[in-house]
C-alpha cells in the first residue's frame, strides 16, 4: 500500500467575519518534495500554514499530514512537523546555546540530548562562534538561523517555513537558502511560503500560487513561465525618448516600467530569428541600444499575470488584522514535537 502524501488538503475553508481567508484550498505535497506557496499579501498563505500546523482549526474541508487529520489528530501531527514563522522567536536574554537547550527540553529531550543537539546545530548553522553570546547581540540573519535550528531539534519529517527570509540582507538570505537545501538533501519535506519570487524559483520543486484564498495555479517555475509566454526580446535603449518610436517600429513591442526598456514577446521556436529582426529594425532606424537579449519571462511577470496587478494591493486589506499576511503580528503557540501542549510562543503574521 503506498504511503500517504506529506500534505493533503481538500476543500479547506477558513472564515474570519465576512472574509474567506481560505475558500476551498486543494493542495498535495509528496514526501521529500519542496513546494513553494506563493501569493500576494493577504492571499491566505499564513492562514493555510496555521491550519496545517494545528494552530488554527479549519471551518470546512480536510487537511492531513502523513495521513493524520490535523483537526482530530493534532497531537500526532505535531510529532512530525516543525514550524519557523516570519519572525525569529528567540529569548534575547539567553545565549544561543541556552536558547537551543531550553527548547530541546521543552520538546521533551533529556538534558544530555538537548545539550548534544544544541551543540550540533550551532555548528551546522555557523553559530558556534557566537554560541555563548546573548541572542540580543545577534544580527537578523543570525537570529533567523537560530530560530530555524530550534525547529530541527527533533528532526521533523515536515518543515513549514513561513517567509523565512523576510527582512534579511542578501548574504543572510543566501545562508538560509544553503541550510534549506541541506535539509532537503537529507529528505526533509518542505512547505515554503514566500513573497520573494527568486526564493521560490531557487528552492521549490513545484510552486502553488494562492490568491483570495484559493490555489489558482500549480507547476514548476518553468511550467508557470510557459503560461505567460515562451521568450521575450528584452531591449535597453540608450535614450528613453526613443521608446515610443521603437514600439511603433517593432511589431508587438511593449513598454515597461523602466522608460528606457521595452520588451517583445516572441515565439520560442523563432526566438533567434526574432532577435535578429528586432535588432536589425532598430539599427536601420538609427535607434541606439544599450543592451538587447533573449530571456524567459520572470516569475515576477508570472505572478502579476496570474494574480493581476491589483491582487497584491487589495488582498491585505481583506484579511482581518489578527490573520493578515502583510506583517501584522500576533502571538500564537508553536506546535511542539511529541506533546499535546504548546510550549513555545512564535510570532507569525
């Protein structure tokens, strides 16, 4: 008999007042898979994670983790999962080592096990040099790594990362990505929510786009890009005033937000020929070009195409403040491993 999927969501609904935060979500994640949950502010990303992590009961539908019902078998579900929210939940008065040992004991590890795992994770997350410093002296990236380390004290089969790199600089973000790839290589199943298109493209095997509480598209990054178009001739003009003339001269040329840049969607089977024709037409017209090249649509363009330009702007206001995906902060209890009680406080938005 085949093993059940790591995550199986069927018609899950959650309502806050007059707002449908989740309006019949369907999603499946295979064990060992990395799925990126992508959506604008207020789309329902964090609400779905909270339902799956047993922090919020669904109003309808079913959600299962490794075949376990999140509503009826919450204690068993919590033994299999880890959660890292949008904000690092560490005790600033304790050192990094003390934080991990404390959480290890709250997760019912013995004192010896908690000490051993804390030491292992501090080295793995490149925090050994700061292990005995108070967490209040840590940078934002270090706090995020410490928070992620605490989620792995008992090696969860499924890890939820809810916008794990929000507010981090590029170096810290890359460090989190590296650690995430290591976890996936070891077999951890990962559900990642993010607003960073590049993050989803870099880490996820498959992307699910959620908007207004429903999944509106699924596929690999390449699949979603193909939905928008095969190839684009991207042209950076030397003079912004030439953009209007260039768009009139070149068939199907479109302006962009950058006044110096235009784009021409082309058939993938004729991409090189189209590039040659566009370049020749601009050259014959004496329009100076700073750069020209072929590229595929970006995930940003896919995101806007699927959700609409107004999707991100309107979504956040639709969700009540206590469940907003737009940065409003509430405290909820973090599910431990192997216990009914929620010992740890975690900030999520």
